[in-house]
């Protein structure tokens, strides 16, 4: 357990060191190479932007960091690393969205606060049961503006944002976060449609 807490503490320290106090100079989205003319991240603008691979920031001080889905803590979680996502991928479409709202507005301000939200799930295999904590949502504050970057997938048929996903969701306002129970708005139930969730118990820390 101590090693798990140490791993989580190291993750939080890294995320804040890459983001806190920095001002974004450019934002790039990374998608699968779809057919020409299709832009997947624009599919559900009323909810947010949804990315196959993730996104990265180039900061005003020249540093870079990226957000993508990973499996460092659980089957799927949100990873934040130094460097550009371009260096980690082999086949992708990249979109510079620096001049797309609401990035135009939020990029005027440095990141003043970073909140990391951990979810958990109980894995049971045979007689062994294990509770796994994993980072699912990261909330960035830019003055009065808020952006949430999440390891979630939007399901239009049920109008829901499901976690433990191989997609990255970007949500730009608290009303949307409240509606879909993202970030500080706790979910009342687990992830019943996720095949890797082996028991019914899950929650938010």
C-alpha cells in the first residue's frame, strides 16, 4: 500500500510541475488517421472535444507536455508526460487548435491551479481482491476559466461519459462537468459497461 501511495504522490507532483504556473502557447490534438475530411474531435461539440490519442501543450517557456490514455495504474487512466505526443505516435492526424475557442480564451492566462481526481475499482480474480486507484480527470484552472481533461468516452446513445476508456475527453465548463459527473462531481455508480471492470464496486477518492 505504501508503494501505491508513493506512486500516486509522484504522479501528482509530476503533473503539477509540468503545468502549474505555466501559460499555454499552443494546443495540438491527435487523432487516428480517418478518411479525408473527417474530424472526429468535432463530433459532439455540445459536450466537449473527444480524441483518439490525446493532446499536447507547448508552453510559453518552451516546455511541452502531453495528455493521453495509459495503463500505469489501471486498465485505462489519464497519463501526463513531458514532451510532445508527436514523438510517441507513429500514425496520426494532428490538429493545431490554438486558435479554436475556448482555447483562445483560456490560453490568455497561466494555469493557476491543478486538481487531480482519482477513481477506484475493485478487481477480483479467484480468491484475490484488489482495490486499484487511478487518475481519471484532471482539472485545470485559468483564472475564471476551467478545462477538464479526462480518460472518458462519450456514448451518444445513452448521452453519457464513461470512464476507463481508450479516448481522451476535453470538457470546458462546469455545467457540463456537473451534468456528466466529471471532476469534482462524484459519480453515483460505477462503470457497468466497461468490460475490464470486474466487480460492481467503484468510486471517487
